[in-house]
C-alpha cells in the first residue's frame, strides 16, 4: 500500500542548490511543515546539472522522488496527488504548464501555486513567453502564494484573476543558517548565480569598489558567470553547497545583496540571500528597492548603497553599530499561513 501524504510539492529543485536559491526556501518550508506533523512528498524533475551537484538524495523531513518525464510523474504519483490535502506547484518547474494542467485536473485537496519569482512570472505572462504557467491557469488555483508582497498581491487578484493571493516570503532554516566562529577575512562578499540584469550593480557596487580599494578582499560565489577579467582582489568560487553558506557568510565583514530588475520594479521582493545573511549574523549592504524597510531598518539593520562611494564609506566605517551581529530572523512571521496547507 502506498503512503498517503498531507502535502505534495512539485518544485524546481530540492536535492541540489546549484544555480538556484529555490532549494533553500523549499528545504526550510518542508522542514517547517514536517515539524508541524505534515507528511510531505517532494517531486523534482531530473536535470543533469542538478544530478551533478546534488547535495543529497534523501531527506529526514520529506519523501523525495525524482522523475524523468511527465509520463513517469503521472504513472507513479497520480494517487498521491489525488489524495493529498494540498498540492503545491512552484515556479520554474520544467514543463510547468503541463504539470499544472495535470494537477488541476487530478488533485482533490487545496491546489496552490507558489511563485518564488512573481515579477518575472508576470512579466513573462504579459509577453507570452512564460514556460511554466499559463494565464488561464491562475484563476483555477485555490491559492496563489507569492514571494513578492505589497501592491503585487492586489494585482494578482484584480488583474490576473487569482482567487486568493498571499505573501509567502523566502525562508531559511535557522538551525543551519547561523553565525559561525570563523575569522572575518573578507571585506565584502556576494552569493548569487549570474544574472545579466544584476551584473551592472555587481560591477558598480563591488568591482568598482575593489578597483578603488586594492588592499581589501572581495569574493563572489555563484555559478554561470561568463569568462571575464575581474579585479585582482575579487576571488570567484564557482559553487557553494547550501551547507557551506553559513561559513561563507560568517567569514565576511559585510555581505552584498543584489536584486533583479523586475524585483526592484515590483518592490517588496526580498531575496532568500538576504535572510540567509541575516540569520548568519553578517551586516548587509544592499541595493535599494521599494519596501525593503518593511524587512530591515535602514541604517541599523541594513546599509543601502547606490554607488561604490557608499560601499567604501561603509567598509571604512569604524562605527561599532555596523559591526554588530544581527539576531536570527523569524522569516515566516505568521504561522497561521501554514494552516492553509
């Protein structure tokens, strides 16, 4: 007899954090659900780049099943999807429209879409280029969970027809992401996969700062960066497994947060790296976007920067308040939202 699950999740990646931040959020969310007594099945599409950089194939908090195509998904997991109390589909799931079509037809419990890329999704839907969600599918979900809050939630219901839209920001596991006792050898670090629209801010805030302060040390960790000539005092790490993130953050005097253009335009879109860094107690220098003050108090909990002058001024500051370790954040503040699933 097959196991019955309270929650079935179909997400981009759980087994590997290579080239994506989704794994961090999925792992913390699954662990939170498990601790609340929910039995979770996570379904992940096999991809060679994830297989090559897989952190694990088994989890203490869910059943992890990796499928190779939609035919296998439907054949092996139809009953689990039909009987689950809730089924959640995430953004960027391969062949996501077909997966959503199947889930919406088969699932009898709550059917939710969790968008960890909301401004990107809506922009692609407007252009007709979204490969993982169709506009007409949005009103069919019982719940649209969005990592973007603010006015976007109103847009989702009024303009896109979502039955119910709620913010579910990215989250981290504070038992993993925590301060570590290591030497702070790096003046400024950045953790993030290459993105063409983030790159100009990385060059302006970090690379320009590095060229102007050759005596300081900088580091970038992330995949998919194209070959380029970087400043001599900027070290690049091609990939860090999630288990290595706390040591990476804790080794920095400051860390840099950068935001994609669509997220800046929408506002209220904190990246998972912000929460990882804060939970690890490293002071954050961030680019500026609407709504950031709803998560961190500028000048006390976070430093906002528009230029290398702002960055170098912060790095050179001897003010103790810039060097204080932050308290671990409770990222999911409203636990009642878990009661939806």
